């Protein structure tokens, strides 16, 4: 069976996503709409800035790097933006290359299909298109591209943990694993499952990055492939550049941005020097407080539950399953203790055992991102940002219900302002709702590359959180 | 001598420790026993008189007394209404000098000491909250009562004097997390620290500014380390890389003297008392057993304790001088005492046998001496092995059987193979010379039959001939035979002999296997067979095969319907194959099965000629026979190809199972759709992959690629579509070329220009690896015939080989 291109581009009508329809309605009402920056790799970052940040010699290094690790040998928008941090990009690409191309438990077309499934959960058409393209190049089982219903039962079984991991990873249990591993003919081997889980987590997190950095869709002018053309044109290109939260977003206080930066640095300094000991109870409640506060941190009005209409949705079943706050009081979920199941001690060993060497790749990636620093903040130089980085990382884990006994969650409150928390929560929990305004509203003094750095941290923190939950479930299943 | 030294050491220890317990007087006794804890344990530690054990975890902190047959809970140290995180222990240690003193490391970074001598319920003594992150390890000084060391995730180690409120000194591990700290038992001032980045550092407690030595012990975190209780220079380390290593640090550079590879990351390692080469390990994940290793036999554990149901988190030998009891705590919320005598011995279950093929087909086989009785074969050369480890570890004790590693002495036999007999020449030659496509079916078969015959493989040759006869249309059969008449006659002869031999043996199985051949015979009306014989055979096959009867009837009735039916197939195929071409970028022919068009052609001209020619064929040999025999063969020569399918399928399976997957695949390809549907996809795929694998081992790349191309299975077909990208750099500016066109984006020059004709090379490009100039293959070849210098004029002496 082959895919009939016409069936995908069935209607001539150019589909317009919900958000754009909203924008259009607003337009009719005569409201002023901020013009999106659509040219260049990112809708949030001016093209000039990216080009300036990568001088020519570095650019060639990037190209060589990409040539080593990607199929097309070309810089796509994603790698261009990530290329602002070449040190990280290398470990990222190596890991992704290993996941997608080097011999592993799963066949190639499965890997890309899983990537599509994962990205589709967040309606990330950028990643979906990319992997649809890759899938076509492999040229097997093309009928799967018609949607999840055309894929084999085995892949459809994966959908359950795909949606849980994407939106509420804390709900995953060993029963889910059991259902996948012991189902007779459509069962997964543990090695395959681990490969799939790593792929899912990788692409969920990558979707966060794509939305968080406002990556523009690839416009491949000389795409020789008809299918791809149809696919690209059929997705609403404005997905990323638009502002889907048009309600006027009042920044808390609208403080002068320079003093904002100064204040942040002042707080960091104070925290570093301060030796006063918070009482035990105080420490214990701070996590709870932060967790519960994250409930209130929402980006405002989307009571209208958006059910996606885009074409990506054919890879999604149960689209209404979305993010729900971990901290919702009624179901009282147990906190995940990072000390009892940590990446370094447990996650690594398990993942490396079942899918050899991926542990080292991920380990290097996590290590790179947590150690990445240029010792400066905005215009100030020679600053130790460890504290800030740790606050970002732990805040993401906090929202996923992972607690570090040895971390004072009061620091999060001190260091991360409200608009940043809004941004973090949006990017990690429901990235498809990220808007340019959210991106712009925090840390206005900071460089774009620093904001991309924040996105990298968020992406890796999210990936690790998902992996920890999934691997813990697998461990429980195995014992 | 050794005994004397040990005894002295022993005395010294006793004296220093001011301990009254002497093993000689009151020996520890007990049995393997366990008790349930309320919560998972993280660490355990034992009191110096071996009578009590403390268990610590996130939600547990209790002391149990070790009695003869059970554990008895003595004390619960978790008191207070709302236990704080200070009770959430990552590690615990009982002081070896003062039986009232305990220290714990809390996950929130606190170091807590406990005094059991306190009269109140809360035994907490001191609280140090100097670490910023989780404290992974606490360690008391073995002889100094007030000295406590801690190692934390924040990268610092701190030394506390328990008489003071804060640490006396801080040691920095350069921002790498500390996983374990251990005071040396023998050197008063030394301690070892292991780190998350794989390093081990040795420190002098008096010099907090800099470590004395550092070496990289493992790849990835070093979770644990332990000093040897007797040998001051030995340090054992265990890491996430699943290794246990023993280091000799008396030399200038730390030297790895033993290494054990385990099956999971090593969480704890503890030397076994009184046994110089033994140590116990448990793992961090997945594996729940406790192993005791003999360093000198690293491939199999000396003893195993398999009681735990979840990972073991803490192990400790019960007494400093008693190797007989091991205590362990686990995530499964149990506390065990293991008696060494009850341990299971993996070596008892192991098969000390080995088998290995040599490069030239020699076979080496090692087995227990007792199994191989002195056979005395001329080509068997026994080697002795394992003789060097016959002696027990200690001299001062009478060797105890349970304390010895089982000794195996094996006999090794090497079987040499006759090089000639196992040569695979025939395989290579066959692979090279077989034709799989490009000619009409009949010719392919004939060609392949000839190849097989020349290589002295008559059975294979005959099979090809038979296939031709079975599947050729009558029309083609005629042309084929008339063309290669000379070749076919001797073939028939060889076939006859085989057939007779089969008949002579007369065994059922033989007949079954030969069924195809026999059936073939009757069709061809071989003059060498008597008529009666033929009929006999026929009856037998008809009787045994139900479908055969049915088909006979069918054929008689629907003789004419046969052709239109066959016409439908090719068209269906055509449709099927044309589709992928739309979907793929046409880089090269992807699914091209040349047998299809030929097949089609055959069919097209067959119907109208067939009538006459078929008769002609059948008539020629018939002349010498009575009429009775004619009628039967006549029908059979019109048998539909599908009639033979089951037989051919069996034949293919037979070849594949006999190891000649080459034949199976070749037939599969040559027959194409005639047989494809008969054999299930997976088997086909399996055959293809094994054949391709073989071809690639013999470096027959072209053949293997042809096979991939001709295969009809999609899984195989896509093999030659993977890793087809070739990255090129522009020859002018040395930058990567984007995949568009022949002009480099950056320097705007044509890349890959022929050095001879100065045109762009589009096709085979050959270049010199010395000067990287090159061009059209033809041009370069011609050029280098007349000149030895590079055509580009760079002066390099190029070589064309």
C-alpha cells in the first residue's frame, strides 16, 4: 500500500488552526496585533542575532558537526538556534543520532514513527514534519502515515504511555509496563520498550524546546517530494509565530527591567552569603508551598479547551488527555524522592543495561547542560550562575512532583520571578501554548542566547523527569 | 611466618581497639535468618561486639539484637511526632570503639550523631548542617573516638571533632560529588574518597589543602571503596561500570592488581575478614544477589546469597574476625543474617566446558578431565590447565572444604580440520557464476545447472534442470531443449543413476525426499525407465498425496482456462511495482525485478504456439513407447506450475536446512513469483539475510547487492537503501558541499572536474589518494598508461592500481 497524497491534502481549503482563527477574529474587531517575526530560524529571536552569534568559523564547525550526525547534512532551524550553544549541540546531536540511526533494539521506521507520535502529542508540526520526511525516506510501511489507526497494534499500544508521559508522567505505573510487555503477540521486549521510552521522552522534551524557542517551520523551497510539500503547506504555518494568548497580559508591576536584573543579582548574592538556617519544618513546607503555588501559576485564560484541528492530530488518539497539575490536592499523589531513584545511581544503570551505551549519551547530555555556563548574566560578567541553573532545573522537577531532600525550595521563590514561572510552566507542561509575549516578558535584559540556555535547561529537566518516572515503573515491573 | 605476622597484627589491633572480644574464647554462632523491617533499608552497621545491628533508611532507624535464631528489635531511634528529614538516612555507622556512639548521614545534608547512653528517649546527640547537599557517607576513625568524616554530594568532605560544635577541617573534591569516604585501617592519617567522576583521592587528614594522590579508578561514578583489613596497600573500589577493582597503592602509581566484572553496577564492597582474597559485593540496580568473590578467580563468584527480593542496599560482615556471617539490608524491607555455609556455590552449577572454532576451521574443546577418558586418538592433544591454583589461601588453618574454590582440571582437545574438505570455494564460484536474472527462465536454469555440474555438484545441477522442466511452459520447454540438447542428455543420465539408487534402497524416507525427482521423471518419459516402474511410482505418489488427485482432474477439464489465469498475474504485478516509483525519489532503480518482464514476454507468446510445439515435444520421445504411456505424460506436461509448488517448497526447505541457503535463495529468485507465495515471508527473509550475510563475509559485494536488488521482500529490499548518503567536500575550498548540483555554494566553482578533459564528472570519479586529483575513470586510465605524473600537473607521481 502506498499513501495517496491526495488523501492527506484532501480538501483544498488551507486549514487554519484554532489560535489563528482567534487571531483573525480579533483582527476583525480592529485590535492591534503584534506582528510575528517569521523570517529566520526562530519566531522569537531576530535572525540577525543568531547569525551574529555564530561567526563564520564557528558556522563551519557547526556544519561539520551536523554533517556528522544528521541525514541531510544541512542546518535546520532547530540546530541553528541550538547552535548558540555549540558545546551542548554536539552532545545533543550525538545522542539523537544514536537514538535514531545507530543499531538498536527498534527498526528505523519504528523510531521515526515513535518520534512522530511523541511530537504529535504536543501538536508540534515542526518535528512531525521532520520525521514524516525521514519516514518517507526509509520508504517502508508508508500507510502508517495516514494516522495512528493505520499503524500496527504494537505501536498503538504505545499510545497509552505516550500520552501519560507527555502530560502526567507521575501516573505511570508498573501495570502500564506490564500491559506492554506481556500481551502475547504484540508485546514489546524490555529493550525495545526502553528504546521507545527514551525516544518518547526525547521528543516530548524537544517539542518543549521547539515551542519555547519559537522555532519556525522549515520552508524547503526545492523540496522534490510532493508529499512533503502537501504536508507542509497543509499545516498552519502560523502555529508558532502567533500570539495565542491575546488577552492583555499585565506584567507584575512592570518594573524597570534594569533594576529587575540588579535585584535578581542582589538576591543571588544574598542567598550565597546567608547562613541562617531554616528550621526543618520550614524546609519541608517550602517544597509543598512551591508545588502548590505552581498550581496558581497559569498563563491566564484558556478555559476554552483547545482540541487541535491540525493534521498532526491523526497521530494522536485521546486528544483531550492533557496536562493536569501534579499538586491537585484531591488525589494526593506521593512525592517522588529524588534520593530514592536518581538518574546517576539508578536510571543510568537500568537504561544502559537494556539499551547499551544510551546511558552514556544521556549522561553526557545531562552533564553538559548542567555544567554549561559562560559566567555572565546579561551585561554582567564573572558570575557564578550555578544557583540559578539549579533553581530552574529543580523547579521543573518540582512541578513534576520530584523532590530533592537537600534543596531549599525557598531559593526558587527568591530567584524565579512570576513571569518566568509562567513561562517555565507553559514550556514544560503544555508547550503548544507558548507565546512570544511569554518569551519576551521575563528577563528582558538578558540576551537571547541566555534564554535559549534556559530552554535547554527546561528541556533536559523535563526529559529527565519523564525518564525517571518511566524507568522507575520499569524497575518496579522487573522486581 | 605469615601466621606469625598475622598474629602480631591481630594483637596490635586488639590492643589499639581496647577490645576485649577475642574470637578464640567466644565464637559467634547463629544461623541464616531474617526479619521484616517496616520500610526499605538504606544502610546497616554492626556493633563492635557483633551482638547488635543498626538499620537506617528513609523511614526507618532501628537497632536489632542478634540472637541465636532471630532478630529482636531493641530500640527505635525515630522518635518525635513529626520526624524531620534528619531522620532520613543515606548512611549509618556504628563506632567501632564506643558502643554507644552512632553517626548517620541524612539526605538533606545533615550529619547527626547519636548517643545510646542518653537517658531520654531522644538519643540525638549532635547535629552538623554544614553540607549543602545530601551526605552520602559517614565514617568514624577506626581508633580515634572523636573523629568523624563525612562525604557529600556538594563535593566536600568534612572532618568533625565530636567535642566541638563544627567541623575541624574541610576537604574539597573540586566540585565533584563524593560517594564514599573510608579511613585507612592501618594508616592513622590516611583516608580514601571516591567520586562521581570516576576518581579516587587519597588524603592526609592533617592536610586539608590538597589531596596526596589521585587516580582514575572507574569509568563513571565510583560508588564505594574499602581498605583491606590486613594489607595496608590494598584498596577495593566498585563503580557504575560494573567493575570491582583492587588497587595496590604502595607503588608510585596506583596499580590495578585485580579486577572483577560483575553483571550490574556495584553499590557496596566489603572485604571478607580473615580471607585475604575474598570480598563481598552487592549491586545498585536490577541484580538482588550478594556475591562473595575470590579475587584470583574473577569469572565466577565464589559464593552467592540469593535471599533478597529487591536490591541489597547494605552489607556488613558481622564480626571483624569472623568470616562466617554476613548481614544485609535491602529495599525489600528485610534484614538478613547469612551463614556462609548456607551460601550457594555457582561453581557447582557451572559447566566447565568450552568450545571454539579457529580461524582455519580447527575446533578446540575443553572439558573436565573426568569426562574425557584417555581416548588416545591420534589428533587429540590434551593440555593441562588450572594447576597453579591448587593451594589454599591460608596456611595456619586446616583447609576447610567449604572455603576452597572447587578445582577443575580440564582436558583440551584440538581437532584439526582438513583444509580441503571444508573449503568454501564452491560457494564463491557458484555465487559468482550463477545467473539470477536477465535471461529467460529456461536459460537461467540451464546456465545454473551447467555451473553446478562443472563444480561437481550433480544434485544441485539436476535440481536446476528439473525446475526448468517443471516451470517452463511447454512452448519454452521445446525451445530450451532444442537449443541445449547436447547439454541435457548427459544430465539425464546422471539423474537416472540417482533415481535407481534411490529405488534400490527402498526406504520410505528416501522415497519421500526423492518424490520431486521421480515425478519429474515420469513427465520426461525417460527412456531408461521401464513403464511398469513408472506406473508404480505414480500410484504411490497419487495415493499419498491428496491434492495430486484433485489437480489431475482439474487439469483435464480446465486445460484452456489455465492461460488466461496466468495472464492476470503479471499485470497485477506491474501495478504493484509501479507504485513505489512514484513515492520514492528515483535515485536508482529500487524495486526492479527483471524476471518480471521476461516472464511476461514468455507468457505472451506462449499461448498460440504452445499447442503445436507441446505436441512436438511430447511426440519425439514417445516414439519408442506404447500408447498407454503417452496419455499420462501428455496431461502432465500441461500441469500448472502450481502443482509442483509444494514439492519445490519442500525442496527449498531441504536445501536451506542442509546449509545450502545459496541454492534456496537462488531458486527463489529465479522462480520469482512462481514460488514466492508458497514460502512464508519470514522464512524467505531469513534465507535472504543469511545468504547476504554469507556473501558479505566472502566479500562478494556485487553478488550480495544483486541479491538484495532482486529480492521481493521489502525488508530485504530496503537494505541497500540505508546509508546511501555520501558526503563530499568541495575540492577547491574544502568545505562540505550541499547536495545541489555540481557547483559549490561557497566558492562558486565547479567541483569534481576531470583533470584530463576539464569537464565535470557525473558518474564514476576516480582520484589519487596522494594528491586528490582525478577525473573520469577512462580518462585517468588512459592518461596513466602514457604518463606517470598527475594529469593536473601538480607533480605527484600517481599510481593506478
